[in-house]
C-alpha cells in the first residue's frame, strides 16, 4: 500500500536554527515547499523544494565525512576490514563526480545523483583554492579519524553492544517529548562492557552554540529507545578536524535546560500556525524576511526572495 506522507509538526535542532536565522526561510523550508516532489505540484512549490535540497560546500563536506565514517563503522560492526586509503579515495572520486554534476546544474533534472550546491545555483565566485580547501577539510577529518583511537575501539565492540550508527531512519530516529516528535540521529552509540551507554557525535567544524543540546537530545533518544537510564548515558563531541574530544555531561540541570529550550522553541513555532492541530502555517506575511542581508547572501532561497544582490 502506498504510504501517505503528512507534514506533521516535529522538532529538531536544525528546525530550531532555521527559525532563528530567518522566519521566511523557515516557512519555505518546512511549509511552502511541502509536496514539491510531486509532478503535479505548483511550479513555485517545486522550485522551493529543489532549492531547499541544495548543500553549501561546507555542509557537503560534512556529509561526505559523516557518510565515510558511517560506512567504516558499519564495516567494523560486521567485522569487515576497512582500507582507509581506498575509502578516502572513493570519497574523493564521488565528490569530484558530484561537483561536475552540480556545476553543470544537472541536479535540476536529476536530484537522485546529487542534490547540487548553492554556489553553482547562484553562480557564486568560488576560487579553485577554496574548493581545494573544502576537500582538504574532508581528507583531514578522515585521516585523523583513521589514525585515532576510534577504529580500534569500534572493532573491539561485540555485535550485541552496538546500538546505532547514523541510522538516518526518520521513521525510528525520534522520541516524543510533550507529545512532539523530536528527531535525533546519533552518529555512533554503543554499550560499554559495564552497560554504560555511550553516544558520540562527529563534527567537522569547530565548536558551536547548540552542540551540547544536540547530544543531550541524542542521550534522551537512546535512553527512551533502548529503555536505559538517561542519567547513565555518556555523550561526547568529537571534532575530527581539530582532533579533539569534548564530553557533554548529562545532569538534571542539563536535561532541564534542554527542556526549557525545547519549550521556548516549540512555543515560538506553534505561534506561527493557523491550525496547530493540523500543522497548517499562517500566511507568508506572518513570516517576515530577515533584515540581516549577510544571511541572505548564503541562503538557498535568495532568488524567490528577490535577494540575489544584483
Ligand atoms: S533570502 Fe534572506 S529573507 Fe529570504 S529566506 Fe533567505 S535569509 Fe530569509
């Protein structure tokens, strides 16, 4: 039977950040572009849907690293050896093919191969050295990962103690908080020998505000899904380019802070709904364009907003 998709109200860190950046971008991303994958959708909706799928070169680099680490971890879980150099070279070749696909704007007709880069969509002048730096970020992160303690640690975990590896399964990677679906996709979660649950999140850039809340959300998800005591979960952020690790403590105060942010954020989102029960947004006018033009200069929706700067 064909699955019917419904635009249900949910919460995630990225949704919260989109609303904080620009209300109009939030409207486009989570409401107006809904259904844009359908052939019979209005042109405007299809266009917004295509735009929202674009990566920036930075998010592209981040997903390439996450994908490669995920593949390596899955191989370790299956007790398969990983040739790190070959895996890094495969990532390089994939990214070169994606770059060509994007530069030729073939993503407009074929998004299954790659969703495209905002830099190509808007003809941004990016110097070759800058593209090269982007690849160096990916390569540096992966080289550090394979030289770090993580591959040996992962290989030593018996199958029954693995919990999750970047499942990206939106039907399951969520938990309910006050009746709201909260999306949480931990990069790596397992049980230590003494049963302590561990959750790790890989990062390609430097530390940013909101990262702590993100892993606290992962701890809550893992605790609920596997019926574990959330206070026992240990969480870490691993900065693959800096080669550093940072533990994020789970404490009653940290959980209360998470909940407070969550309530504030969902309250603001709900205030923008005409029909909260059906998750129907108010009209576009209720979602003003940001006055911060530096945000527009990086935004995927700058054309529909008339903020292409030229
Ligand atoms: S172009 Fe600017 S105003 Fe329009 S959605 Fe993007 S950030 Fe908001």
